């Protein structure tokens, strides 16, 4: 196939050439006169499964021929003459061993590292060990580094690495995958050095960025019929630029640097790289432009010298569109619109970006047109339904189950995924509504059954289900150290039990589809390697499960995707061809992505040891960019602002802009502006698509329901609501809507008020039964008892108790005065009054906090306020609670008292500045209050009287339960309400 040569054979394909197609065409050119069996004698070593699939697909298109052997560079065992090396250890096993070792070291030397997250530390250490083994760097090489000018942290890092290496070497266990791969390549290279194969062997598509792969490429290139084929080789770079790259120690971020390194390893120069095939790139003019834009620093001299020679800039930029959107959402929608047009035009289009959030936004936007893209990345396993379910289940063991965690589990689509799931969903909804109403912050089996029994009249339907939920999930808090085998067994049993339901016979849908099978594989691997994990706490086990799922295979359980609309990662883009390529998320920090922080070695130590540098990863990203931008049609997109702040354009976009604008300043056409104009057109279309329809602005509502639908029963406290926010009465009583209480109760003002009432009632009752207990100590004892019982938040409990203590002395002193005037007679649960207003056939119900009766039989009303009590003016116009209760007392609404005169009514404020506030009975006598109340209620029994939203709130910024229903925000309180008669 190849002519004899004294030097290595190194071929290249220019950016923009369909690389897999070029591989096939080059083979056809070289084997056109060869016998048919010559095809089967060729071995192609590829670096990705996607490349292998694409090559097979191209061969399948015909003509009929024998196929070459296509194998991955990680699958070399059958090329070895002797018995292959033992199978490698699973990555999980190695991480478990390292985690156990790290925990032991920390236990013995607490100052070595914080005792938290041993699995995170083991994960990063295992990643470093993999890299060291791949690059041929030993722990001794790290130990020999000069760290005299470094901090003590680096010395500790060396200690960890050395101990880990010694453990791995002394364990006599299976080798790591990276170590096995390097040993295989070395063994194969030695075998080929003595007995080289006569058949062609070609390394296809690798850039040689990793040490082990570079060794393989050197071994193949030295074969009599060996060759290396490079993708995206820049043939526009002059020799002097290659020389600059060779001398510059910081040039690893250049897209062609690893090719230079490979040439030197093969004793070649970049000029020795020959073209593999005659397939032309999409645009040689654009390749020349991008090559100049990405020159190594300093670039300005090269731009001044070579820039004017770029005479075909119109051709180079004609098919480039630059989209600079205001927000990520606008960017995603513009991309989706262009992909949608590609489907109409019959184009094959690909979106390439490392930003997974952006790809999800584009996928969601494409759903508008029912287009499902072929996303090569899929969904990370830990974010798939089984992954989330297993992580939620692992959390059950590490803390008491609260209401939120319980409903999170019950609502998960995999919970009770066997038979009768519809009944499970119905019962879950019933339970949630009751829990929001009654409160059940930490469900236990008995409390769960009681709450469920009150949730529906079909008790026989929900009670067995609630019993099952309680048995499965409640009372399972485990915090002690357990062996990993035990944790995996408990975790898996619990997950399968919840997934199958009370009447199921298997694990429901937990292990089904691709995501379920991948999750089961992770759990099987945990069980298989559990013997290497030692004992763990519940927290550590949950972290281990999360880490194992993150390292699991991504899953692609999707509907049939569109065959011509694809989302690729940067690696997939190297081996695919598309008519339209959209390079998205071109902002600094996204493309290129920032290097991950290394807790072990700094940059200098990495350089001295021969490990991968951050610049090398940036160089790979730059090479991906150079290849992708060479497509026939290209979009470059970025958002000017992120969710947090302004963004900075990617360095490669900046270079391209600076070069083109510099050439424009020298008299050439402004091609950058032309690229922007094409993008501006699409952004205008995006704004039109996103523009809200001409929906009229909401007006301030004042609905007028039929008189027959208007409420005829009120509580005393609702009168204030009727005065201040009538719309809330309409929503509550006419529409019968109720605001849902939060699932997890918080220490709010409402709860503090309820508990303050309870404390005062207990205290006053106690003073009546036990004379001599009217003391501060007795009051505080009641406060401590109530708060300990009903406030499960330690910080709030301490704060409320301190606030109460500040008012305690004042409360006791004033209570002594109150009890000398009258005797406490009725309290909140007893002082319930009902009054029927016969004139308007309306019933009024009131509940007094406390009613005292003096020696003459007159009544004194008290109302406790945990904050500041309302002023006399506020009571006169709005807060009429005590005034109305006084009128009800005189009308005999409280059956146990009968009609009695009201001597006084008073608010008792127990806030930070305690004080009392009398009700203005002198200017608002009970009969007058009653008459005004009848007038107010009768006004709302007229058909044209509307329930105005936010009529007279104390503060406009006060949030109300029904603001969203009233569409508050589309109008403000300065607008006149619009009455709407409803039928």
C-alpha cells in the first residue's frame, strides 16, 4: 500500500475536510489497483467509537468490498503475540481503595487534611494517578521535584501521592486502565520492533496529546507499512511560525502545537506532513484567515505583514454569521430558529458547544416545532430519573425524613411505578394537601396514618397505602458506621421496595430503559467492589453514590431524533461532517472552559514532572474551534450578558474580530460588520417570535358576582379584610380559593402570635388556679414549655424566648392591675360568639382572646398582639375587631355570658416595646359600630358593588395571597377599579 520509506509516514487533512470521508477516499486512491483482499489486510486504529461508526457507515454505502479492520486504540490485546495483560481494575474499585487509605491517613494524622469528603479527595487523586500513569510519570518523579520555594501544601500532596503509589504497587491487584494501556502499548512497540507486521496499520484521527497515544503513534509510524493520519492540520502556517512554536514554552495553547510535538517525536518537520487525499476543504480562504487569526503571540507583526495578502476575504467570510445576543435565552432561540430553517432547506446542521445549559435551552426551544435533535451527549446519569431517585433514597439514611423529602420521594415518577400508580398519585395529592393544612414536619408512621385518614372520606382506600409508606420510609434514620456491603443492600432494597409499590412483584420501572440499566450497572459495580470500601457513615455513603452516578455513562432515552439536526460535543465534531455548523457559547470561561482546579500540583510542578498543563487543554479546544469553523456554513454565537454579569468574548472570537477590523481600518471592506449584520437579522426575527401577543393590559379588578353567590357568613377578623382588600373576600368565599400553606413550616409571625396567645392563656389560667403564681418566673416557665413543644427551630426558639423575656416583667405588672379590676372568665377556645344580623340575613362569628367580668357583671375584652397594637384611628377605620366583639357581647352573641354591658376593650401589645391600646368605645359605641357594620355588609349585597383589589392596604408593598389572581403588577393602586358584573 505504501512505498518504502526511510522516514515515518505522517499525513494530514486540512480543517474543513470531512475527515472520515477523506480516510475512505485516501484508501480508495491507494488500493485502486490492489487485489480485493488487500482491503481486509488494513488495520485502522481510531480514537473514538463515533469515528468507528462513521467509517463503517461510509464503507456500508458501497461499493461492495472487503472491509478493513477497525479497532479502537484502547483495544490492542489481539495485536499482541503473547497472552495479554490481566484485565484492569475498575475505576470504582481503585477509588474505594484510595478513599479507605485516605481516611486511614487522616485518622492517624488529623493535620494532614480535613476529615470531610474522602471520596471527593480520592476521586481527584485517582484522576491524577491515571494521568501520571498515562504520561509515564511515577511517584518518584513527583518526589524528586524541587518544592523548596512552595508552601507546605505541596509537600503534603507529595506525601499523599507517594503513599497512594506505594499502595497500588504493593497491592498486587489488577492494574489501572491507564497503566494497563501504557504497558500494552510498550509491549506492542517492543514486539513490532523485532517482528513488524507486513500489513498496513494506520492511526486515524488522534492528535497525540496524551503520552500513551503518542507512544503508539511512534510505534505505528516506524512500521514498514505504518502511517499516522492527522485531522485538521494547518497547511497555511509558514515555517518560521512553526519555529516560533518550537521555541515558545507557553505555546501549548496553540491549536497546532501537539502536531509539532508529534513531528519532533518522529524526527520530522511540519513540512514533511503530506496531504492524505485530494478532497478540498470547504473554504481554503477561510482556513487561511483563521490560521492567521490564531497565530502564536506576538501576532500583530504577522497580521501587518500577511494580512494584506488575504485578498479573498469576501469568500472567507461570506458564509459566517455572527450572533451576539443580549441574553442566553435570545441566543438559544436564534439558534433554534436557524436549525428549524435547516430542516426546511434539507441541510444537515450541527450545534457544537461545551455549554450543556445552552444545549438544553436550544432543545427546549426546538420543541416548539416538535423537532428533537440528536444529542450526542445525552443526559448525565446522575440527572436521569433513576439517578435522581437513587440519590434521594440515599439521603433518607443520613437525616430524619421531613415532609419535603417524603413528598419528593412519593412524587418521583419511579415511586410506586408498578401497578395502581394512578391511585398512588391521587393519595399523594390528598396527603400533601392535608399536610399543608395540619402540618406534619417530621412524618412518623402513626402521624402519617392519622394525617392520611383526615385527607379523604375513603379511609379504607388510603389507610393501607399510608401504612405502606410509613413502613417503607419512616423511622429509617441510620447514622452509625456500616460496611459498604450493608449500605448497598439497604439502599437497593429500599429503592426497589418504594419503586414496586405495596402490591408489586418487581422493582417497577426502576431498572428499565437505558437509564435504568445504566443505574443498575452502577449499583452492581458498587456491590461487586463493596469489599474494598470499608465502613462508611450515611453521609459518606450518599456522597459515594452521587460520585459513582456522576461517573456513570450518559444515557440517551429519547424519542426518535431528527436525522439532520444534531448537538455535538467538541470531540464528536472532529469526525463528523455537516452543511451548517453553529459554534455557540463563545464566551471566555465557556469556550475554552477554565481548567479544573488541581488540589495536588500547581502548574510549575506539572511542567517539571511532564504532566498535562492547563494550556494543553486550551490548545485542544482551540484545535476543535479551528476545525469546526472551517465548515461550509458557520454561525458564531454568544450572549453579551449572562444571568449574573456582562460576558467576555472568547479569545478566538476576539482575535478574529481584531484581525478583520484592523484590515478594515487599512481600507479593506468591513467584513466583521457584515457578519454582525447577518446575525442582527436573525436576532430581529427572534424578538418578533418572542414578542408578546397584543393582550390588553389588565385593569384593577372589582368583580361584581351575583348577589346569590355573595357570602352571608363572616368572622370578625374578615371584616378588616373586607375593608382593606375586598377582592380577598371574593376569592375566598365566592371562588372558594384558599392559599396553600407551605409544606415545611417556618417560624413566621403567624406562628409566633399563636404561641404567644397560648402562653398567656396558660399563664392566666394558672394564676387563677394557683394563687401566688403571678410572677415573672412562672410566666417564663410557661413560655419555655410552649416554645420547646411547638418550635422545632433552635435559633427561632431562643430568639422568641429572649423577646418574650424582655416583655415578661411588664406583662406581669399589668396583669396584676387587670386582675384587680375584673376576673378572667372566658378564654380563646371558650369565648366563641355568633350573631345573626337579621336585617341582611348574615351571620357573624367572633372568637375573643379573653373576656374578663368585673364585680358589677360588666365585661372587659382583651386581645393579645405579638407586635404593635393598632392605634385608635386604625381601629376606627379599619381594625374593628374589638369594637365588633364589644357589640356582639352587648347583643348576647356569647351564649355563656348573655347580654352584658362592655366596660372596656383593650389590645395588649407584647412586642419589643410592650404597651396597651384601648378600643375607642367612647367615640365608636357598640350600637353605632353594629349599624355601620350592617351598612358595610349590606352595600356588598348590591349587584353593582364590586370587590376591589387592594382597596386600602396599610402598605402598598404588602404581599397578599390573591395578588397573582388579581394580576397585580399590571396595574397599581393609583388606577381606578373597573367593576365587572358577573353572571
